[in-house]
């Protein structure tokens, strides 16, 4: 192109010298064959791989930026899987699907409202004393962490001496982000708007019954696809509903045990801590960790002795250990066959995409994904990686290693 003449071409069509000759890196090395490279990039497999990567990136982008729209829909769908058997049972008793859906939704609202009313008094009492409570906990934690603080100060002094420069007086900049309540539930307006969307959509889903499944079966062209759609829907509904019911019953039992034990140990607001256990235990791994930290801070502000204060989180950890190692494997033995690595990765993924609400629904979403992958041939390898290892796979691995 002549000098000084503007280049109107797009960056998607770069300027390439077709007559350029690339010098090999080593003497005798073969010259690059651009025609062969171009033909390889033009194959169906290369185009399919590129399209798959772009589709995955587009899906992640959509899930992240459309979370305010998608999250209420996903929660309503999971609740629909949970309460659809109840609506069908009411239908067999003579109630129509719309009336049965109304009974279920109103009953759910009544239970939630009763729980909020019963917990409002201890929550308000704890909120009124929270500033003094946190200040007391901070003072006691400073005493416990005093040796570590000395080590940090010594390290800073050593670094200052070895660098030979006087410590600069840095200007402290405090960036105030959203509070913990805003991080969990968002703003009040957005939280209530999302809750209203979930309630309305849940009613219509329950009232519709199997309408969408029937429509899907009708539009699918192949008989095999129709059967797969029905199997996926029934298996997902059965597995997710049984998981949610079992998890809720187990969390309520654990919350009651924790509340009784903490009350016997002299911990105030035992009902509040038991309710938090029920709520947080829906998050695998992280829920128990957060609950332990909350109980440790609350106990440090309640008891003068640090040893007695540490008994409170220790008691919770003992109860949670029994639940995680004995009760959960017994109840969830064949309901959800997800391996721990896939479960933890899925938890981290949905936490990253949708925050704390995503962590609460990570297990049902991962279970639904595995069910879908197990019934679709093209996605069967993904479902296999998500599942647990059985004894046959262990023996096969040993035989291959010895061969």
C-alpha cells in the first residue's frame, strides 16, 4: 500500500504479504505449508471445536449478566420439581391442579411467614447488641492473635532494615462496599421483586402440571427423543424432590439438636442458631464453615473464658461431623451419585456465577445436569465424570494397570 494512503480495511482482514518467505528456525527444517494449515482450519472438526468454545463463552456470559432474570426462574423450577408430587396427590383427592397449586403456594407462604415471625424477636435482640458484641469479640480475638501480630511487626521491621529506606507514611483509603445483607439478598427492592417472581412463576408451573412436558414430547420428531424427554423429566423430578425433602428433614433435625445442645451449654438465642444451621447446611462444605465462625464470634462475646467459648463451635463441629460422616451417607447413598470433586467444582462455579443464591442451589443443579447427561448419548461422558466410582471401575482400573 502506498505511504500516506489510509487503510480502510477492517481489523478482521489483516494485511498479509502473500509473497513473503519465512526462514526456517533450524537449517533443513521444513517450510510452513500455509495451504495445509488453511485446509486443517477449514475442516468440520475445527469449525465444530471453535463453535463449541464460542458457545460455552456465550453461555457463561449470559448466565453471569442475566442472573437477575434467570435466578428466579431456576429457583421456581426447582420448587416446581419439589411440589409437583404434592399437587398431583391433591389432584387425585379431587382438587383441580389450579386449586391444588394455590393450596401449596399459600401453605408455603404461611410456613415462611410463621418462621420469620417467630425468629423476628431473637434476630432483633441480636441486631441491637451486635455493635457491642462485635467490639468485644474483636478485643478477645486480638488477645488470641497477639503472637501472630508480633511476628508480623518483626517481619516488617526486618524488611525495613534490609531495604535501607524509612517506612513511608501511606495514605489509608477505605473503600466501602455493600454490606453482608446486600451481598446475600441484594437491595430490598430487588429481593422482594425476585421473591414475587418466584411465587407467581411457581404457581403457574404447578397449575400447568405436565403441560410443558406434553408440548415437548409433541414437538420432538423421534420416538427415542420423546422417551428420553419423559425419562429425564421423571428422573429429575424424583431425584431432586427426594433430595430436597431429605436434606430439609436432615437439616431441621440437625438444627434442633444444635439448638438444644447450645441451650444446655448456656448459649443465648439457641433458636436463632438452630435456624441458621437449617439455612446454611444447604450449602455443602461452606455452610458448616460459616456457621462455625458465627458461633465462635457469638460465644466469645457471651462467655468470659475463652476455653468455654470454644466449646460452642466445638459442639457444633462434633454434631456436624456425625451428620456428615454417618447420617448423610446413609440417607443420600443412592439418591445423588455425585463425586465430591464434581460437587465442589460445581459449588465454586455457581457461587462465581450467581453468588450465595447460586451456592444454595448448586447441588440440585449439578444433580439435574448429571441426569440430563446420563440420558443423552452425546453428553454421556460428562455424566460419567460427574458420577461416583463403583467397585467395578476400581477392579477394571487395577486390571488395566497390571496388564
